[in-house]
């Protein structure tokens, strides 16, 4: 599977590789941001814990939607 990904990655142009890298970067950014919102003790905004968990889960779900889009776009 990793070999197939690598061969597909090599077929892409430089622009497509850069966009794939940016997509993966933003996926990890949204995932880490969602985890920070949920687990950070000194959160700078005054939000109740239930709203923080909801907002963090929303960011994590959005990160996984982006991940599915990356996988779907990479198969082409």
C-alpha cells in the first residue's frame, strides 16, 4: 500500500505534490487544534467545558473530513 502511494506520489507534478503537502499540513493542524481546545487547561477564551468539547469535536470531525478528501483525491 505504501509502495502504491509512493508511485502515485511520484507521478504527480510539483504543484500537485505541494497541494498534497499543504492538505496534509492543514489536516494535522485542525486535528491538533481540536485536541488543544479540548485538553488545554488555561484556555484563553471564557467557555464552559461542554462548549469547548463541542468545538473541539467539530474541529476534529472537520479534520477527518479533510483526510477523507485527501485520500479520495490521491487515488486519482
